[in-house]
C-alpha cells in the first residue's frame, strides 16, 4: 500500500475522518511503513495492516475476517491491488500475462466475492470501489495484460452493481488520472512532467 494511488487513497480516507482503517499489502516492510505513516496522520484513530496475497482465496478470507474483527465491520472495500509493466504482446510470456491478470482481475474478483457474500448473508448494505484505468476503454499498447485486466475490472464492476444494487450494495469503479511510476515509458514521463509546469 505504499504505491502512490493506494497510499493516497488510504490517506484521503484518514483525512476525511474515517473512524478506523485497515490496509493490506503482500510486502511486509512496505505494509509496516504505510501503517506507521497513516497512524501518524490518524491522530489516535485505529490503523491496522494485514498481509494478503489477493490471488489466494484463503488469504482474502483471512483479510476480511481480520477487518471485521478489528474494525467491527467493513463499510467500504477499496480494491487497488494490481500489477503492470510495459511489454509488447509479441514479447510477453505466458507467466507475465497470467501474473497481471491474476492479481489485477482475479484478485479484485476474489475480494468482491468474499465481501459481497458476507454482506448478502447478513442482509447488510455496503460499498465497493474498484480502481480502474482509462485504457480499459481505449486499450493500451505495450500494456496488453494490464489493459485487458482493467477492462475485466470495469465489466465486473458494472455487473456487480446491477446484481447487488437491489440489496443496498453499491459497486463503483474509480479511474484516477495518469500518475508517475517506474513502468512508464520515457515519452509519457516527459509529457506528464511538462503538465506540472502549466
């Protein structure tokens, strides 16, 4: 949760006054550092961290269990786990394709399903926000695995919104603007840097 979009989302939740928050990451050190930073901002409100590989159903279940126990219930679930990387599709290996699909799309599915099952069983409302990307609509040359996964997240969000809306479960997809990161090609980084001067 130290990545820009993920940490900024958690930070905004704290700034907007959430009573308590739990964040998750697959990397122990990164998770620990993010929890510590958020706890400083939270002014005594509880901040928890839980390790989770979102591609593993048992870890997803353990994450939701921990959140329910420590937070006293989960009002909002934000799904932001994802993996990118730039590679032309003719050079992409099966492993590279599958890893991005597994984390970005399948991980979002597993998190939504587990949370939704619990809300439906308890007859409780809730809210899910899935983080998308603009290339779910446009495609992304050099990012075929990631753009395909995000297109799946977009469609999954739309489907769940219709399936679960009648039960008081809101499912939305947030598409942030372009943010700088290590995987960006040099031309995109240059264009993005130029916009900060205007």
